[in-house]
C-alpha cells in the first residue's frame, strides 16, 4: 500500500509545483513558504480533529529538527522553481531518492552489514525495535503504554538482513536506473546565468533526503503522520514569516493570490501521503522502493508540460519515462523477494 501512497504524493506535489510556478511571478519564495505553511496548518488541524488525533507530542525536538531541514529544502525548491525551467527544478529536487539510497548503502558499509569477505554475509545485530502494525498504526499508542525509542542510527538499521536479502544490489540498481530515466526524459540543462539557482535546486534534493529519513524516525517512535505533517506546516509558517521580514512582502493582487489556496492544500495532501508512505516502509528494501516511486512525479510533470505549457517531449523523453516506470515495477518485485517479512499491504 505504501507504493500507492507515494504515487498519490507525487501527483499532488507535481500539481503543487505548477501552482508555485504561476504564483512565483507575484510572490517571493519566503511568502510562498509562509502561505503554504499557514494554509497547510489549518488543513491538517481540521484533519486531525476529524480523525480524533491529538496534536500534543512527546518529541518536540524531533519535530523541530524535521521542520528545520524540511523548510530549508522547501524554500530552496521554491526558489529553483521560480528561477529555473520547471523540468530542471523538479529533476534536481527528485535527486533526493538517490541520496536516500546512498545514505542507506553507505550506512550499511560503515556498520559492516554488507557481505563479508569470502561471500559470508554478516547478519544484522539490531532491529528497529517496533513491531509491524496494522492499518492506522501511525496513531498514538494507548494511554499508559509508551513506545520504545529507536536505537541510535535506526534510520539505517532496518529489520531485514542484507545477507538474507541478496537482491539488495539489484534493488539499489533500480533506483539508479530510475534516475537515469529522469535525466533521459527531462534532459535538464543549466545555463551559465542559472548556475546559482541550479546549486540551490541541488541542495533542495539533498536536504529532502535528510528530512525523509527524519520522517521515518518519527514514525518509529509512534508519531501519527497527521501530527508530523501539522508540525512541519507550523515550521513552514514560522520560517516563512521570518523570511518575509528579510525578503519583504510583495504587493497583494487577489487574482494571482488564488494560486496560494491550491498550493497549500495540495502541499498538505502530498506531504501527508509521502509521510504515510515512508512511515509504512519499515525495512531498507521498502524504503528504497518508496524512494524509487517518487520518480512518478516526473511523469505527472511531463503530462502537465504537454497539457498546460505545450512542451514537446522527444522520443528520448518517452523512453526515459518508460525506464522510470519499469524501474519502479522491478523495485516492487525485488522488494517482495528481499523483504518477505515487511508489513503487509492494506486493502
């Protein structure tokens, strides 16, 4: 089920990017971050009340760190969208999936979890420490019961042994293949006068990877995704407001301001779906699959390019799109083989 949640998140984020592109003509990046957070905060508050989820948390520090990294990444992405072609900005931001794969594999190397010399695999010594939960497991624990905090470095220590899941190598390869498909389809080019914006866009992808890893850590301590997204919206509103004190406030025009409404709602829906997807990814294999499926947002972006902007996608671009879809299917199959003990999908 986490795959469908990520597909929905990719669709919402791609649609949000279109709104950002139009709104950025009239508002600066700090303002967009502020309004996105403000509208998202009220949206998630109403959703929390509907679901009966309390917004009180025992982990304010974790939420603060997630919001700090996430807001910087968000502001960088909005800046890239405003100053780069939409395809280029989205490509740079979607490098976060490759960064996540790099973190996981690099962490496994540092912890000695990859197959040892002579072909003998080294088994994991630790597991996540939180059992797989049924549907709605992201909701708070029952009163009087406290979830154990994950061990240090648990964003890398997944429950499945690398040695037992021999398809880890092919799974990582599918993530890399998916990124190659992204490059083939979008063929991003950074002109000399866009170099700074390109670096900002690249930074947005790197910081997104850190933010997503923190989302998984919050899920492991039992934080519901509704609460996680709410506090991220709060952090966005606060950071955007502070940024407006420095960057200034643009002249208000009601007609272009209408783009701010779908921007905030779509961002909240996308963030909620993304958080649910990563929260359900309890193993290294599942995390890589979810990271891979983020690339579907590029497919949605291509559709918007054809429908809204009249961009012509060459044959190489369509080949890249097919490669992205194929890599997502391959990753799903490999995940099922490499992590049979992963949480069951919901229906």
